[in-house]
C-alpha cells in the first residue's frame, strides 16, 4: 500500500481528469438531450425523423465503439480530435441520446389539460413549451438525469482505452510499474464511489431546490 | 342585439359516435346562456368547439361575424390556419371542470403571466389587474399560494379570475362545479351569479345545478343526443316545459314534477 501512496500525485491528476471528462461530457449530453428531446415535438417531420435516427444510432451502438470510431477512424477522414475531445464527444453524444428520452418523457407526462388551458389563454406553441410545459417537466427530469450522470461517470473509465490519463488509466500505470493489482484498483474504486456520492448529493440538492414551494414529489436519486 | 355566436348546421362525431347532429343555434351579444341536458348530449362539445379545442366535421361556426373554423382565401372558404385561430381566440375565454391552473405558478402569477405574454401588458399593470380580480373572487389574501395549497373552490375562483383578466367578449364555463366537494359549490356559483349580474360579457355555462341555471341564465337550452330539444327563458323551461323529454330530464334531476 505504501508503494501505491507514492503514486498519490498521479492518482490526483487522474481524478481531476475523470472529473473534467465527466463534467464536460455532462454539459454536451445535456445540450444534446434537450436539442434531440425537444426536436421530437417539432412540427417538421424531417426534424422529428432526424431526432429518432440520432437516438436509435447512439443508443443502439456500443459507446466503446463510438469512442474508437472518433479516435481512430475520424483521423482517416482528415478529422483529428485530441483524446480528451474524442472522449468528451463520445461520452456526451452517447449519454445525450438517453437524456433525450428523459426530456421527451417528462414533457409528454404533462397532462393534456395543461395544453388546453394554455390554448384557451391563447399561448403560442413556443410560449406553451417555454412557460407551461418545460417548467413542469424539468423537475421531473432531475432525478433521472442524476442516474444518467452516474452512468456517465462510469462510462468515462472506458476513455482510458483511447489514452486519456483518467483514474482507470492511472491505475493501469501503477499496476504495471509496481506489479500490484489489488491496491491501485481498490483505491480508484473508492474514489469513483466518492465522486458518485457527491454527484448524487448535488442532484438531490438541485431537485429539492427546484421543488421548493411546489407540490412536486421528489423521487430519490439512484 | 347582434348575434355574437352562430352555429350553422354543425355536425361533430368521434368515430362512430355522433355528438352534434346538424346543430343550429345562436347567441346574442351579452346573453347569459345555460346549457343543460344529460351527459353525452353534446353540451361540453359546443364549448370545446368554441374554444378551438375540438374541430367540427361539417357546417360553420360564426363568432362576431367571422368564421371560427374557416377563413376566406381568395374568396374560397378553407380550414382555418393556426394564425386565424389565434386571432379568433382573443375574444374567447374558458373555465374548465378541473380548474387547470398552472401548478408551477402562484395564484397571482397564474393571472399575471397570460396578460404579460399574450396581451403584452406591463408587469405592474398585470399585477394590479390580478389583485383586482382576486379581490372580486374573494381571494386577495391567497395571492402567493400555489394551486395545491388552495381548496378546489379557491382554485376554481382563481381560474375564473385568470380567464377574466384576458377581457374576453365570450366566457365559457364547462361544468365548473362538477369536480368540487358539495360544500364548495356555492362559493363558485356566487362568483358566477355576480358576474352574470354585473358584466355585459356573453356567457355560456354547461351545468347540472338547476337552481343556479335559473338565477344565472337569460335563456336555457335543453340538449339531448346532440340536438336542442327546447330553448327558452328559465321560468318557461323550469316551470312549464313544453317537451316531454325536457320534463323527464328535469324530473330526474330536480325530483319534482314540473
């Protein structure tokens, strides 16, 4: 164990990379989730179809293969992405597809009577989404987004396969250099768990904050 | 008086179920109308068609002399565009059986937001008007309550205030007390009685409260199977109905033989 402690600096550096990768991918995923999820309600059939194709493609193919594709195949087409950028895009695009279903489901869950009330008050379709549907749907999305965020954190471990120096990558280095196996993986497992717990706490905090004063049942994250 | 609403030979079906059959009816400006009749007789459908929540299958609906569900393009009558419907909706407001307040907004915000978004009213003017209307419905102290913190009767009174804030020329009340506990019915009906007396807005109400219909309405329409069976002033309909079907219905509802 003492031997592993000598590697504290690279474990810290790996932790930071993992957090960076998670946060950056989460932002990409969130943007994708809303763009694709809202596109499902577009009045233009082409937009709706494009959203479904996106969803089925990224949900239906392996995240590792997507990552390899971005890192190894795109350069052949003249597009060179840094490992970190390829990881962020692959993780963000993949989780974004799941997130879009959360957005769609939460909006569809708003009762039809709310649409009718908005129509009776002469809201435009944009105003209905912006001021009636989304404010009611977002609190419903938060707990599920929390679950997806943890999925995302775990997915980032795969990024070590495209040379990103995240926690998992660093554990491999320690294993190779010290011939220890249990210790480095035990350490990173604990770190992953601590990060995940922090993410749960943050999501719960946001969920409570948003639900304050409203009668919205908060489902616990995880 | 001028005809503010006119149904001309309007039919409406849900699949095989014919809800309105070649319906002709008209409403004068400022008139207070009560629509009564058994469930499924098409009363609510009439309000929903006027609010543009249901389309019609054939015939024409006129509101203020303009086609509601159609518009003229190059002298040809075509189905109304969303733009035309939005223009027509400016004059019409509706209060629903289930209140349908926006649960994420406080009572006062429910009344302010549509004024600001749809009518372009300043925030401070919208607030003043909302307070005025909350006072009218007796809820000035509840302005910062969310809908779930209010009783059904209170929610319905906020919903009435919200619809009034848009200054509609036509107000539609769709069984507004049917979802309420019995002890809360009167507080809502009293607001409607007050409106009927003091406002020159045209009002159509679908109701099962016959005593209320008597107080509220200038004219009562009795519906059955998508058609008007009988129409007349409340005294006539309730005291001396001409049609056997009206008599049967009233006998069931009120329990006395008129």
